[in-house]
C-alpha cells in the first residue's frame, strides 16, 4: 500500500491535503474524539466550547480554553514538514486544515485554509482590535480585555453554534474539485461541514488516500487506506516517491 500511495502521489498534478486533529497529536496536542481525546476526558467540552457558553460565562470558558486548547510550546512534526516539502516542490497545491494550532504555517506551508480558525489570532468584540496568542496567555487573566476599549477578546476559532466562514469553505470546495489527488490525514471524516468536502470526490477522476488510525465513512471509496501513524509513514512514502522519480 505504501508503494501504491507513492505512485499515486508521484503522478499527482494538483494534490490537496485535508488535515484533522490526528495530524497534531505527534506534536503533543490531544485530539478530540479518540479514547484518550479531549471529549473523553471532559464530557462537557462541547458545551463549554460553544458560542452561548462563551457569551454567558467568559471566565469559565477561558479557564477551560487555556488549560485544554492552548499548546504554545507545540512544534510541527514530520507530517507538517513533509507537506511543506511537497508544497515547495509544487506537488501540494493547498492544505485544508480543521486544526486551530497553526502548526502548518509554522512548518512553512503557504497555502493553508484554516477552516476552523486559529488560536494565534484574537479580536476584540467591541472595536475588533487584534491580539496575538501571547497576549491572551500572559495578559488575559481571567478574561483577556482590549487595551483600547476594554471589550472582551475572543479567539478567532469557530465555536460550536457558529458557522464556518462561507467564503473560506467555498474556496476549500473549489480546491477539492480541482484536485486530482486528495490526501486525508488524521481525521475521522465525521465532523461536518468539513467532512462534506469528501462528497465532492469523484472516483472516476480523482484518487483518494486516507491516513488515519481509525476507520472513516469514506474508506471504501479510497484508493489507499492506511490505519498507521501518519508521522511515520508519510516520510516513508516521500522516500518512495523520490526513489521512483530517480
């Protein structure tokens, strides 16, 4: 299967990658829905990470958010660096990510669609002033407030009950439709609307590779499915691609 994946990727003309929480686990950031994920440790996590909860209880929201959602010391792993290498070579055209940690950009990727937002950007709800992650961590006790108007600062992440940016989602659809190869890494493909991008997959025109430790609803449609640690096998696939190109 590794050789088949490498062969598909070697011939890719317009490769698009979709990343989920599993891609950040090797960097020390827990996922959400696995047996050891965030939701298994706190059954109220989805309620706390909702727009209504943030509005009603900002102090409780930030107490949980800072403890469970922020990992400022995390660094990119082999997945991110391999994708950045492929982008630099012109093989990868876009990285569509559900992750909010910003590790894709930190690894050097350029065309990254942060579909669920990012913890690295924050804005004042009153004047829309912008703040970085360090301000939220260091100055935001118990709730980060704007230095200009005193308004509450909100992370630029999509909370439950909030819609995704429709322009960004449409751009992701466009990339998905243009792709001749879709590479899915570290996502259950059960969270919509992002999982709905796979509904645009056309098996007669496109190839689909899924690297995820658990089964997904789209495994049967994929050309290659590997339930193995992506941080280990992606560099191996890259090695095989390079060998095939010699």
